């Protein structure tokens, strides 16, 4: 094939302002190899992204080292031309290697690159116009939101969300934004939100998938092939979509680069139901070691409150006379007001437990396992549960949250209608509730042997 050449105007070198490019670098992601840089476009009067795919050229080289020599000289060639005002948007003379022989010739040249202007190639000026119009100075282009750097857009997102979200939800978004902003500063320091494409988003998600933004203690949980679990990947993808959905609605970007990236299939949660005899052992253990944990376990099982919701209960929400707990929407997972029943078996214990507490006190206070002003973190509940599980030799699949699963399953098995159980569990729909009926039931065969007819 013949080498393809395109010529540019001499006047173009006077139209491209200095410091209006980002240097060329070689990138690799799930789509393959490519060279990428940003250059000034005189038509749009702004810096735009340019990318040349290198996959077909990679196949022409026997070794990666030969290919890296080409790509290194390629970046040097492009950056040399960018530094003196060249831009591909005005047209250029460049050579595409279409055979192994052509590629080897370019490898031997003092400056190799795609694009590359041969030293002996004259620049062909454009034909002058019949009437030369006077140059009218143009007003500087007014900056818009689309010109805002991405790192500043991320900061504005967190600033606005801090006024809307509760602390627990904001913590999750803030953690994502800190990691995402650090990656953007390293890879694309001056990129705007409107310039951040789906390929950039794919590159970041590949970085996440390989454990790039995992904290040191979390790296031990990476799989055998060094990747994060699908749930972690999907959570990062969900938060990336949320950031750019906000950016689009606030005119910082025109589309959401994370929107079309597919989620990864998640495995089912590793929790099992807790039989009645094991629950009795757990109750005896906590009655002796930590009575407050006994209240937490019973409320998780019978009241169907989540452990994190129990940590937010204040005394003023508890009505011992009617045996209910009224949780406001800002304290529940689903942001809805919720009224929960207190089991008659635990009601006297709770009544005695809170008798000296103030209305604004929390049911379980930090550091004391009594009522107090500062709420205890729900992770402390899990720590106490893990110590009990170790002492009693219970399997790791029996988690504190398993008590809620067991409670829902027990209510369905007892004949309560799914709609009542759905409301008690604070589920969005019946499909979520009936999923708990499919848990492996350790007492299933015992009931079958007792009740099922014989042949």
C-alpha cells in the first residue's frame, strides 16, 4: 500500500497558541494499545483529545521490546512537533507504516513516529484568496462550565452532597472521590469533565479491578489473580456514574462515561441461617458476657432492624408502653419512616436497660455498652459477635446479619403472609422478601421426616 500524506497550511503555525497541548503518552487498556495526546483545535478554539490506535502495528513486531522502541520514538516525535505549534487538526504530513519493511525503515530513522513529517518534505502553502481580508482581533472566548477541570468538579460534587446526604452515605462517596481524584491528578492532571471519555472511565475501572485504589489492609482480601470482588467493582462503578450524572445535570459534561460500562456478576452473599439450638447458645453466652449484645441480637432477629439502624436508636424513639420503636427516615437505610415492634420476650429487659437514660441518649453508647450521648459504631457490634463465634466454634457464614435473615425466614415459615413480613423488614417489594425463603434451611429435613407422607 502507498504511504498516506496530508499537507497543512503555513499559516496554521501562527494560529496555535503556546502551552495548548498535553504531551503524547502510550496507553494500554482493555481495548488495546494506543497513543494519546491533547492538541489545540483552531475550529473549536479549545484543546481536544487525539488518539491513534496501535494494535495492528503491535502485531507486526516479534517482541515487545521492539514495539516499545517504536512507541518511545513515536511519542518523542509527536511531542517535538507539538512543542513548536503543530496540531493534527490543521492537517499534517504523516507516514503510516503499512508493512514490516516500512516499520523497520522507520525504526532506523533518527526520529520515528506516527504522525511523522519527513525532513525533506516541503510544506505546501494553501492558495491565497483573491481578496485578502483584514485580520479582525477576536474577543477571548468566555470560559464555560465545560472548561472546568475534572478535579474541581469532583470537589464541587462532594461540597454539594455534604449538604444533602447523611454522614454514613457521604463517607462512601467521599472515599470514592478521594481515590478517583488522586488517579485523575496522576494520569490526566488538566483534563476537564467534558474531555473525560468512556475509554478514560474504562481505564480507571481496570485500575480499580486490579486493586489499584484498595487500602493496604484490603489488599489482603484480593482474589488469587489479584483482583477485587465484583461487589467492590460494581460499587465503584455506581459511584462513578453518580458523580458524572451530577456533572451532566450541572453542565460540566455532556455525557456520562461510566453509563455504558457493564457491571460484573456478583456471587450470592455468604450467610446461612442460624438454627434455634444455636441461637439458644448465643443467648446464654451474651447474657453472661455482654447483656447489651443480647438486646442487639434479639432486635436484629425479631424487630428486623439492621445492626447499623440499631446503633442509631435514641431513647425518644422507644415506646415501651406500646412495645414499638419509631425510626425517622434519616436513621433508616431506605430513608423512610419506620415503626418496628419490640418482641414481648425482650421488652422487660429493654425497659430496665433504659430506665435511667435521657430522651436524647442513644440505646448503646460508645465505649460503655450502656445508654449515652455518643452512639456506638455498628462495627463494634460485629467485633463482639466475631469473638462470640470464635469462642463457640461457629462457622464464619453465621454472621450478625444472619439473625435478620433467620428472623425473616422464620416468619415466613410460621405462616405470616409475605406482605406483612415485607413491611416488617422494610423491603421495597415482595421479591426481596421471598428471596429469604430460599435460604438453605438446616431444619428442613427434620420437618420433612416428621410431616412428609411415606411411600
